């Protein structure tokens, strides 16, 4: 059970209990102050526990962010439901980056509950990858990312951690870190890993209402990639409605239509990555 994420058994009413829709009888367990019902735990205790756990995570995330900046790394947190095509997208992205920017160092942290299948697929492209298996955990957290980053070659650039802020040391060569989170549209929304941005990957096979069903994830994301667009002629998916739903919960979210299989939208995605790296390099370093 992940207490602060809300993936607990809500079959028995505890704490604040659900809000009941008088018209339909529907139960809303996330309507209280804690926005989650945890068996045997009051809303007040749940909020305190969440503050303690997320507070410690955020401390490590700040250290990660400063560490990434010191190494010239732009870190992106890819989030989605299982089967959205994140790994296939990353394989196509790495290959395209090798062609457009062959000198760019790229690394990947792969999050899953079990197996190294996705990391093995990434390594086959020639890019380094570290698998993080979470066991029963439903998301990556900042300490997991810190431990994985320490094992990547991106961490081994020959430079000083002062990062050229008036100390006379050269800044690290820019590099790109993709963090492929565990497939889950709920829990990873809450957890800062130290990334520059979250990127939500939504397959057109999933349904255009996902941003409304899982608003926290799309509210936390800077970019939504509509993936597997080559399947649009074969599925019932309203692209305009999906974009509208996403912008209801996040008016500033950017959107790209992409097919990792056919290459549609890959160039626009690489342009977005280039801009994200430029913005990260221009941003002031965050102290740990």
C-alpha cells in the first residue's frame, strides 16, 4: 500500500469517508481535506504523513536538481499509463538524437516494478541505461533517481561541481537524461524527482478523456505527447477533444502529435528537447 499516493484499499469507509452524490449514489473518496481515504487513518494524520514523506523526497529532489545542473544535465520525467509506448518513443528519440546531435550525451533511468526489459531495449541503442525496479512501489522517487544517476556515465563528466558560477571552472557539456517512470497516471504526479519537466505520454488507443480522469498528472506536466498517431485511422479518438480536456486542467500545457513507429512528429519533439535543454542551461542553478 502506498499511503500518500492513494492506492490503498478503499472498500471500507474510514477517515473522512466518501462524499455521496445524492442523485447517482456515486462515492467520492477524494473529496476531503487529504484528497484520499486511507483505511484506519484520519485525514489529519494522512496529511501529516504526506507532508513528512513528500518533504523528505523534495529535499532529495532539490539536491538532484542542483546535481543535474552541476553536470550540465537536463532531466525529463516521462510519465504515462502502461503501454503508452514510452520505451519505443525513447528508442526512436535516442536514434534520432544520435543523427542530429551525435556529440550529445544521453542517458536513461528506467522505472518498473520488475524486469530489465526496457533498460535492455535502451542499451541496445548504445545509450547507457540503469534499471530501477521498485518491487511493489508504484512510482520512482527522488532517492531512487539519485542512486541511479550516480551509476550513469553522465555522472562521470570531468568537471567541477561549482558549475562556472564565478569560480573560474568551465561548465559541464550539456547532456540529456530521460527518466521513464513506472506506468501509472496517478502516483508519479506527486513526486518531484529533480526533473526540469514532466512529459505526459498518452497513446491514442487510451481514450481522449484521460486528462479529465487523471487531472493531477496532466496539471503537473509541461508537455503532452499524443503517441501512436499512426493508429488514428483505426481508433475512435478525438484529438481536438483530448487537447481541450488537457488544457482545462492545465491551460499552459504544450501538445505534440507523434508516432514513434513512423517518425511523424519526431523532428518537432527534437526541437522541443533542444529548447528544453537551452532553457535548463539558462536557468540559475538551484542550491541543494
